């Protein structure tokens, strides 16, 4: 539903929509809300604040605190939307092997609730933020044409969410977009979380006087993507006709090993610490990066921030917020083979 015309400073006429962003107080979600508000859309941000922070909430959006595992909440917010961006999730791939019940309850139940509500209230487009975890251990660069072959509960849950979204779209005739971002980092990331987001974990450890910790030999390969490159593309996915009913990888082409990333961080922070090495984490995918050509052609993605540049900006932000005591939000349901650092919380 188009609700008006917004004239930006450029004078360009822009159609505006009623938009709901789930996970809108979280890292990626809050940056997305900022983009959508700037575009002139009427935005409702929803978050249970499990991993998000009220300080991330844009003052020009409507904020609803609540848990989307409750159908009444999902149903209520779907009434307000013609476009839903669903980012609410507990994005802890490595931890999912040790906390599968809690993580997939958080990730799957809200998807079911939102989709039912979206169909019943005539939502025109549903944008789902998925994960590279759906590719599993296939040979990179991962292409959207590859089959889904997840190897952990988190990836399996994301695979389910993608598949049910596609099935509902075909059955009930609404548009979807599936975005698969890879290794997004930047300001507002929850650096207190000891289970996920390696750059944030390292920064917090350095500020707390502890060296960065690397699992395995550090030769795992990743492509880290800065949030200010990703958020505008994610916003466009809600409205671009080129993107309708597409699965799209989004992220940087700059590949680095975990060892290289750690050295870049040590230089950015000026730390003299030497990384410590722990046993490799069970189930970790060793090589993971994507082919992002579709995001370039369909959504105009471009990498403006190298890892070194983005890391410096994130470090400046991290110093402002200061060190955080690690917050073990979800308990380990399985402790067998769990990383030593997760069991010994003093490491």
C-alpha cells in the first residue's frame, strides 16, 4: 500500500510505504530502520531486546517491544504493514550445535507466526534476512544457484525459513526477497556476546586486557562486510521490482583468513597482544565467501569500506561504548565438545 509521496532534499518524488522491521533494535535491523526512515517510509520497529538495545532505536520510528513467538504480536504488527523486513533472529551459528532448542525456537516460531499473519493481512512483500549458513560446506564462492546444504541447526533453521517463504509466496501470491548477507560487522554490534561476531569479540577482549582468541589454525577464509555497505542494499530489497522473488547474496568480495583479520585488528587498535589459539570449533565451515554479482546488478551493491577501513570505524565506536562483561544470553544445552572458552567463562 502506497501511503504518500515523500520529497527528499533532492526534490525527487518517492513512494512511501508502511514498513515493519523485526529485530529493529539490533545491529543490522537498527541500521536498516535508519535507512528506511531516511527514505521517508512509515516504519514500525519490533524487538524483544534479547540481543538488541533500546539506544539503537531511531527516534522517528514507532517502536514495539515484544516477542514474536507470541502470535498475537505478530498478527498485530502485520496489520500495520505492506512490507515486512524480518531480521529478528538469534544469529549464533556456532552455538546452535550446543543450544539447538533455544536457537531454533527463537528463529523458526516467529517466521511461522509472521508468515501466517502476513498472508491474512495482505502484506505485499516479505524480505527475509537469511544466512550463508544455508550453503554449508560446499566449495566457495557460494552462488545462489547452489542447493541448500546446511550442516548445523542454525543453517537448517534458516533453510526451513527460506523454503516456507517460497512456498507461501507461490501459494498465496505475494512477493518475497531472500537476502543472504555474509559476515556483517560494524558499530552497534553486540560486543558483549561471547558466542558470535568474531571482530566484536576480539575488540571487547582487547579492551578488557585479554588477547584475541582464534579457534583452529586461523586459516579459515571469510569475506567481512561493513554495515554501511549492506544496510542501503537491504533497504532497496523491499521495493526494487528487479529483486522480486529473488535470493541474493550481499557482501564484500575481499577475502581474508582469520589470522589476517586478527592482524588487521591488532594494527587498528594499536594492541601489542598476541592471539591465543584454541581447538577448532565442531562443525565450523572452513571456507565461506559468496559470489555477489546479483546484488550488484539487482540492488546496486558496492564495497566502499575495505576491512581495514571498516575495522577502524568500528574500533572508534567500540572505544566510545567501552568494554563489556560477556553476556551468556542462551545457556548451552549440550556441553559435550563445547569450546573451552565457553565453559570456562573467565578465559
